[in-house]
C-alpha cells in the first residue's frame, strides 16, 4: 500500500528549491565574509617581542652559568699552581704584598724641591725628603715620606723611582715613588735587595730563601724562590740571572737563574767582589790570591763558571766592593786598599795584565759610581761631596774636582743617581 503510487521510495514530490544566484548577490556574500574575517582579532602564530625577551633571558642564564664555571676553574687552577709552586720549592713561601693607598685623595702632596744648575722640570714633580738624591750633574732632589734611602733607580717608563732603604733592625724596604705623589711599598722587612739595571727585576733575601720577581708598575709578578745558605746574599743581576755571594767574609760566588731550579753550588772559590759587566757580557771582579793580603783584578766569564780569562795584579785594592765600569768597558774606578786615608784609582781595563797600570783619581768613593759617558764619572766621597772625574785630566796627573752638595742637612747622606 502506497500513498504515492508510481514512486519506488518514500520521497515525496514537494516544491523544488531554486539554485540560481544572481551575480550581485554572490559578490555581496563574499564581501560580507571578508569583512567579518578582517574584523575578527586572531592571535599571531609567532610573538616577536615575547620571543626576543625569552631569548635574552636564556642568553643571560647561559652567561651566568659560564661565569660561575670559569670562576670555579680559575680557583682550581690557582690552587693547583700554588700547590705546584710549594711542591717545587718544598717551602711555604711568604706572601708578596703591595702596600699603598689607591685613593688619590689621600696621596701625599708633592713636596719635592730641586736645586742646582739647570733645574729639571720633571724633578719638581717628584715627591722625594729625609734623604737627598743627587744627580751626576749636580741637581738635588729632597725626598719625603721615603727614607732613609741607600739606592735609587728610575722606573723603566720614567714615571718615578725604585728606592731601596738603608738596613735597619726590621730589614730593608723597597718603595715605588711615582711622579704623581703616590708612594707604595713593594717589599718590607727584606734582607739584601738588588735591582736589575733596567729596574724591571728585583731580587732579595727573605729569611732562608732568595727570591726574584719582575717589577710591573707598582706590583711584583712571577716570583720565584730557592733556599740559600745562611750567609748568602744577592749581589747584582747578570742578564736574567742573579749573582749570589755565598759568604761575605769569604771568596766565592754562584749564579742562580730564577725559575730553573735551586741555587747551584759555588761556581768559583776565588772571586771576592764584582764591579760590573763589560759590553760582551763578561764581568770584571776582584779575586783572591795565594797571599791573603793581596787581591787582583780579573775578567770573569759567566758562561764558564766565572773562570778568570784575564788577570791584572798591579794595584792594591780595597775589599769594600765599590767600583764602576764605563759604558764602553774601557775604564774602571775602584778604591785603593793602601793607607788609612785611601783614594780612588782609575784602571785601564784594555791594558789589564801583569803590572796593570792604575792612576790616582780622587778621594775614596762611597755608594754608587755613575758614568755619564765614556770619559766622565761622578761619585760621592766620605764627606758627602760630589766628585767629578775626567779621564783625560786624571791621566794627565790632575786630581778630580770636588764640590759640596748645597742645602744638605749635616745628618743626611745624599744618594747619587744617574739623572732626573
């Protein structure tokens, strides 16, 4: 039974829907759809600002972690280096301290005063009293906050001085005195102190050890140490090595190269004093003879265990060790060892040999000998007067000239330096 005969299914034949759309109606529908999509605010798939912030945070965290790791590694390496240094020397090293006032407001006011012929503009800025520096050309510099001093050398850059104190019950002190008024202590309570000619190295005795270090500005760097005999003292630098006298009361020296091991045993048993270095690297010194009352001059070869290669036994020499060699290696000023009054002698090293000639030069020397050129030298005598030696005049039999240093207190001992 079917209500709609003629159809095999149940669908009815209702009204038909029209699918015809006019072009203007289609265009309107598209416009409406697009306008809805533009008006609707959708989240961006990528947030540039957020991404940049998150990336910066990650970088900051990584840098912080890397810094902590580097600090930890540095601490471990430093600890290992200190342990290795201690293991190499087998001793507990005394810490090297730089004492000073880094605050410029607390620096001493520059109070240096210079006098003498042709005062130097640089000298007026150097705060040096309680001791007087005298240059070879007669200029004077008064030290303050430093002293009493025994030796002084200019810093490599010319911005100040390295000043070594006289010995005291507390030992010796090494100061850095800068032109801007800053005074700092590099060493305190040390034994004998020696400076390299260029002021870039220092060696000193500290208890039972000998130490050497580089000088950079107002700091000591790269310190090395070695145990030494009870009476041993550094004498001078020979290149990068330190000449060490094993006992001041006896002949004998050795050479120690810092950082290469312990102090070698005595290289020689004859050398009493060393006066300086020749241009070819050999040394000029005083050696003992079979006669205990006599000594001779000798040229020593550091590469051959300080073996004498030339000897001259003419003049009688003092054992005080004071002397100086001209820059060209031709002349030696040294103290005579005969008589109570004493005198200085001028020795021609080119004629060094049996009966080496020596001529009187002036009164006995104290402290440093400064050669300003190949034929002119200066030193201070026992009264503190400045003695100038002209080789030509001395060889002609004319004595050296002496001049008092003006305005030096009676209880002050001037220190001779190369120049200001």
